[in-house]
């Protein structure tokens, strides 16, 4: 129990530090690239509608969506993809092959019963135990 709490605490601290790295990557690298293409790094003033004196800012939502997509892409391409490649290379080096999906014992038994019934009568009886000759 104590080890799990320590692991969780370490994960929270590392996650917070990694959040700062990803935010810096998005704010200083990716958003300037978008601003070079689009002209503005944020869309807050884009698609603003005023109804009865209230401002509805669709641009703020668009900015949040773009930021989320950029952060997700950064995490995927900087962390997940290289980590998967590294794990595959390690497994190849150690000769570890992916385990094939094993069929549970109950499914094996049911398959054998089905095959035995098919072999005996040539057909499989209908589900629910109904007798087709009645």
C-alpha cells in the first residue's frame, strides 16, 4: 500500500513537470508556427457574436480546441511513439515475441462440445434446447 502511494506521488510530480514542458513546446514552438500560417496565434476574437449585450465568444472555444489538439499531438509524437518504438526494439533484442491470445478453458470446452455435436448429427441443435421435430 505504501509503495502505491509513493508511486502515485511521483507520477503527480512528474506529470506536473511534464505539463510545463508540453505547455512550453506548444506556446513557444507550435503556436508561433500556426501564427505564421494563419496570422494570429489565438482565435479569441474570431467568431464573436453579441446577443442582447452579451458576447458569445466562439473563438475562445476554438483556441482551446486547437491548444488541446496541439498538446495531444505533441504528447503522442514526442512521448508515446518513441516509447513504443523503444519497447519494440528492446523486445526484438531480447527475443520476446508478443503473446498470442489464449482461448479460455471454458471456451475450449464449449467448442469441443459444439464440434462433437456437429460430428454426431451433422448439424448444430438450435439455441435454447428447442427440439425442431416437435
